[in-house]
């Protein structure tokens, strides 16, 4: 009987490993939102790590420690972060900045697992506003593939992107409302 149970467990483990191996080699997550503002009003909130931390869902926890390096904005501006197990620790650094349409960031995670991702924000003018896209791509090693079977990154990280974009929209709208002259 124990041999049958052992064989069953071995088959289940083998099936999980095969399923993980068949996951994509690249993790790609993207979300977009329409914001009723021109790109010039949105861009500074993405091109400056201090400003982006006002709307980023990944640093909402007050226990997250942040430190900044390089220029205040644009290429070379960086933010090191260290938080709980959910946030982890790592660094974001702007590697490309094309005002007012694109900011490319490298995201290096040191924990909970090591990885490096390319994060690209694009801001495209549209009728009465801008389409803002938050796009992340990174190599997915076997351990990441195995992890993705349990903790769906598309849903988990995609949900965080949606929250962050919504907070960015509210921040832009609040700044617009505060800047509007009163009658």
C-alpha cells in the first residue's frame, strides 16, 4: 500500500515539475488606464522616484524603508527599498527617459527571490487625455515558473498595477482640481 501511495506522490510531483517547466520563459504583465490629463502633467510623476512612490502600490506599507540615489529625476535616478516579505528588497533605477512619453526602469529584486525586470511606462496622448501603460517583462527561471503555478503573477502583480494606475489617476486629478481657479 505504501508503494502505491509513494508512486502516486511521485507522479503528482513529476506532473507539477513538468507543468512548471512548460510555463513561459518570460513573465510579461501590462496594464493601461486613460487619464484625463496631457502627458506633460503625468510624466513628472513617473520620471521622479520620489513622486512615483506617492502612487506606487509597492511602497504603501509605512515600514518600507526607502533611500534615493543619483539625480532627482530622469536617467540615473534610483530608489532602494527594503520592506517586509511581501515587498522584499531591491532597487529601481531609471535607465531611459523620453519626456513626456516614456520612462524605462530596471527593477532588481534581491529578496524574496532574486530577479531583474524591465519596467516601461508609456504615456500616449489621446482625445482629452492620455493612455498610460505600465508594462513589465523579465526572465522567468524554473523557480519562478514553479512559483507561478501557485501564486499567479498576472493576477497578483496585474492587480497591483491596476491599483497604482488608479492612484496615479487620482493624484493627477487632485493636482488638476487644486490648480483650477475658483470662481
